[in-house]
C-alpha cells in the first residue's frame, strides 16, 4: 500500500466518500485508467490523498505504488460520486463496515469527523486478512483510543498474532448484530469493500431491521488495478 499526496491545480474540493479516475498515457499513446477513493478529508487547499494497493498483474497500481515520484504528473477526473458521502450536518450515529482497501473512503469520513470536531458517535468494523494488512493501523489505533467517540473493531480472517483477543472471522450477521447500533437509533451505515463482503453485510443489516435507505454501499471486484 502507498498513500499519494497530490497537489491538483484548480481542484474544486471534494466530499468525504467521493473518488477520482486516474488516467495514465504511455509513450505510444496507449491509455488506461482506474478509479481510486479519496482518503483525505475535504479541505480548502488544492490537495488530496489517494491510497493505492499494488496489484502485481495490474496496469495502473504498480506504477502508482512503486514508480511514481515527487513531481511526476497524473491526469485526474473528478471528484466523482454524490451518493456514498457523509458530511457532519448529516449527523449519525455512524456505522462503518470495511474490507481491505474499502477503508479508504471511510477513512476520509473519519478524518472529516475529526477535522470538523464532530461529536457524532462512530463505530468502524474493519475486516483484514492479518494485522499487517490493516491499512492506516496506527491512525486507527489513535482514533480509537482518544475518547473522541470513535470505536474501532478489527476482525482478522487468516492470520492472528498469538496475543490477539479480537475478532477472527469474516464479517457475518452475528458479528454485525453485536457491533451495530440498534435499528431504533437509526444509524447511518456505510459499507465498502469486495462485492461478497458488501452484499453479505448489507443483507444482514437489513435482516437485522435496519432501514435499507440508511445503508449506503460501495463495492469493488478484481479490476487488474
């Protein structure tokens, strides 16, 4: 994983949860593009952060995560999306459910919550293969330990340290029932990750009594990166 801080002249600003298309053009004119969620909170300057997972068989991610250097130029289109977004005025409580790099747009929301000094309660349930695969681990540890109203719960699906006392399986209905706010509190729910995780979580939350209109999902599958 690599986080890229980009200075974008004329950037109009973005909303937490939006994404951009990154297009690369080879010397022979061949072009390819991929979509990446913006991981930084909205700000007034012309900057944004993308976090890119390197896929060895990808066309875009190996360059972004391995070869891009300070001063190199990229072509961006965006910001894109208006459905999977959160702003402090929308309130909460907030339930974030993520798998793998699906944490990226949710991180933008958590960072916005902190920057806006929002007191809306927030819970994050984040599924990763191992502790080493947890993106933003240090920052999430800080957010969850400062008493700011953010609770972070990790579940590790493949490898767990010997001292691990946390969750250790894929996200399922039982786990969501234990973690989620009661439906009566009408939480705003954002789910992002691989398609199977998103479908499992969204269906389970509806079956637990949460209003479908308050569950927003964003999914991704293998794209070649």
